[in-house]
């Protein structure tokens, strides 16, 4: 057995401080995403203070999970489309151009959350990722994110 | 001079634990919203760990601010439409049915953020609120939230 690395474990250090998905942000959510066939999967257990009203998860956390899981899925899909590993160069990284979340029902805070994402479209510098957020297998939210390649200049002159 | 209370300061205790806007959630963002003419305004200064990549705010925070400022704006607008104060009964509270955010440019993390929201539509149990997020007066994101009246049963049997 080999150790299973998440998409985010391959990010270069300088892009690993994101509050949502950076493994080096010790105050952040540190989400992890993995392939499961054609879907990318992320699981997350909300903390008590992530509530909206007592018993339910606040919408901003759901948006954050979908956002970061979608950028990770876009990156992983870009490597996959080139049939190469996430540990090879050049690196693919994406940022969010738009995010849409439909909150279908209140999300119980004591549930384990699973976000299952799928690439709907890849073209040039743009990727569209759709997501389903489940709480103990019950569908609670749907997301759609439009991701674009991170401009290289964002990582220069900072 | 009288003390100026924010929309969120009028929420009943049992709905004041939201991570984004609850004044009783001591680990949360505790945003505050106020009328400025026809717009509702919220200001927020991101913390260092709210980053996406170094120098810029992560998108989940932006979505969270827009989300909670929109629910507050919907509630305040419902009182205003009835020409009564937020300290009168019955209480109006809204939850988010859908949230859309367009990230127009990277949002500098050292800037003061201002979210300016406007009610676009009010009908029955639904309110649509549009938002602009500015970083030191530069437009960085736009939001649109669809809010619906919080079902009373959510606050019963919990």
C-alpha cells in the first residue's frame, strides 16, 4: 500500500496558505480532495461554531467548502487531461471566477459532510465544476463554480 | 446622539449564534450591517489567516460576508416595508436559498472591505439582494442572494 495524497498535498508551498484548502494555514479548514472515479470527493466535519442557527451549518462554510474543493478538482482534472501526475511540472492552479450555491435544505451540523464534484466543461483557461453537498447521504446543497487559470503574475512581485 | 444599533443587534438570542453574523458566536465574524439610504452597508477587515494566496482574501470569506449581510438586509427591508422598527414584533428573519458571487479581481487582504447591498425584489416570502464588495473603494466582487423567510419550525423542536 502506498500513502494516498490529496490534491492539496501537491500544491507548492507558496500557494498552500489558503484558509479553505492550504495545508500550511494552521487556522484554516485544510480540506482534502481525492478522486473517486470521475468524481472528486471531499469530506468535512463541521465544528460547533460553524453554525447558522443551532443545529445547522452556516451557509458560508458550505460555500467555502464547495469553492476550495472546486479549485482543487479543476487543477487535478487539468493534470488528468494531460495524463500526468500532480507531482509533475508545469503546475496547474486555478482560482474562482464565479461561485453559485443552491441551499436545498438545512444542513445538520452534527452530520459528516461529503462534497462530490464533477468537471462539466474544460476549455482553454476555464473549467466548470458542479458539486453536490451531502450530509450523511442526504443532498443539502448544490454548487457550480467557474474556475480560471491563476495568472502567473499573482505569484510574482508579491 | 443615540447609539446606533446594527441589524444583527436586534436578532433574538436564539438566532444570534451564526458564525457569520451572530453577536453571540465568539469565534465567528460578527459582521454588522446598517442602512445608508437605500443601501445596507457592512464593513469588515480581514484577518491575516483569511488569505487565498499571500496578499489576497480567500473567496469563501467573501461569500460568507455577502451571505450574512444579505440575510440581514432582507430582514431589515421587511421591517422597513412595514414602516416599523426592528425592535417590534413579529420578528422577520431570512435564510439563504441561493448565493451567487462573481469574483471580478483579487481582493487585497490589507484593505478595508465594504459590502454595499440593495434589495432588488421583495415578494411574499422571497427577497433578492444584490451586493458589491469593495476593497478600499475598488470593486472586487459582486453578489446576488435569494433569501426566503426562515420557517418557524426551524426554531422549534431543536
